[in-house]
C-alpha cells in the first residue's frame, strides 16, 4: 500500500472512531434492554471493557452494567444465580457448569491465550516440569489454571497424584511462595509480576504454551437474545477499535480495572492475547477435552461428548451480528 493511501486509511479510521465515540455518549433510550455483565477477566474480556470505557452500549441500544469479580468462577456463580445475565468466564468453569447440568450457554469465544508460566523459587530445584514430582503446587482450583497444570504434568508423564496441590486464591500464590508454604505456583497472569517483585532474586519461572485458554461470554437463565445480541454488536464495535488502536485499548482496559491491573503488566501481556469473538470447531474440541478431564479428575457427572457440548453453544446472537464468526456445526 502506498504512503498516501495508508495515511488516508488511518485518517478514516480515526474519524470513524471519533464519530462512534461521540454517538456513544447518547443516553440509553427508554425501552432499551438492560443487561448486567459479570466480569472476571479484564484482559481476556478486553473487548467488553473497551465497549464500557468508550461508552458504546447506547450506540447499540442496550444499557449494560458491569460487575467486577475476582475470578471467572465467581462471575459464573453470579450468572447462574441470576444476579447477571451474561458473564466473562474461562472455558473450564463453563465446562464444569455444563457437566453439572446448570442452565448456561456459550454465546461467544472472546479471546485466546497460551502463554502460561509455572512460578517457583531458585532454591526449590525445579528446573524443568519433570522435576515437579513430590512438590507442593499452589493454585486456584476450579479455574483454567488447574487445567493448565494438568496439561503441564501430562507433558512430562506426571499426574496430579505425583504432586501435592494446595488450593489458594489467585492473589495468595505470590505470598505463599515467598513464605515457602509452596514450592511452585500456578495463577492468573495478572499475578506474575507481583510474584517476581515479592521474590526478587529468588524468582524463577517455567513457560508453557501447550494449552490455549479461551475467555468466553456466557449467558445464564436470565439472559435474552435481544439483550445478548445488542451486547455483541457493541463488543464487535469495540473489537474493531481494539484492532485499529491496540495501545488505546490497553489504556481502556487499564482504566476499567480500577487499579486491579498495572500498566506494565497490561502492556506486556495483552499483546499475547488473540482477540475476535468467534464460535469455532477449535473451541468445541477444547470443551470436549476439558470435559473428559473434569469427569475423571473431579468426578463430575454429565455427558462430555460432542453433541452434548455443541448444545451448549448458543450461536444465534453472534450469527446475527457476524455470521462469518460462527464456523462450528
């Protein structure tokens, strides 16, 4: 592309963003659906937070309200309990809900992430995943982190029976490592920097890319197709802004985290996410793999076959706003 044409494209993108932002300041009209969204993952759910920061909801004739939760598991409980119509959750909590027969459907796969770290200390001698046997590993059970650890163990022929799992909240892992209560920890990426800070020269990490986590937008029993479709329209508009100006999107996510995230972390980690709301065959296969693991590891009931999990994908709202994004059949 020539330089004049590139400059023109950038100018048009800027003008479109400015117009969209200006229009979004219009208050929601009477009769617009009201949707509460429970959020548990700021970076994975970045398009939702960009939509909130740029006030895109009213442009799509929906009044959206965001609720913040510490984990996707907590956000999921809010959705299942009827406190929120939609939730931003990880794939494993969604699979767990499906296997236990809860009224939950996946309406979009918002993002994908595969840059995991196992955090440890230099004095624990864990120089490879094959050195984990017999060690105490802290992690938030029931989240994607637990499944990530299962993939780490499997990569070297180990199982959960070969280690000692300590159930911790995500923000407890750094301090537990510093005290020596655990030998290694698996937690949310937002706590990687905190662990490095608290351990200083004792900090060590092992990187793992063998598991892709999906951040999902899920609908509970109180959701309606009208409200869900309107939210997805705003999310797609935010996705376009995120793609056009990633730096501005990072600032928006940082602002919406209200101090939960730090700029250094957001600037480093967010580029590792792949963003675009989809419903794909890849997602369905991931759900099957996780469901099979959960039935064995957690003793959960319910069907883990393809047909059962396909029935948990509610494709209508996303297909209505972006038909090409729905490729699962």
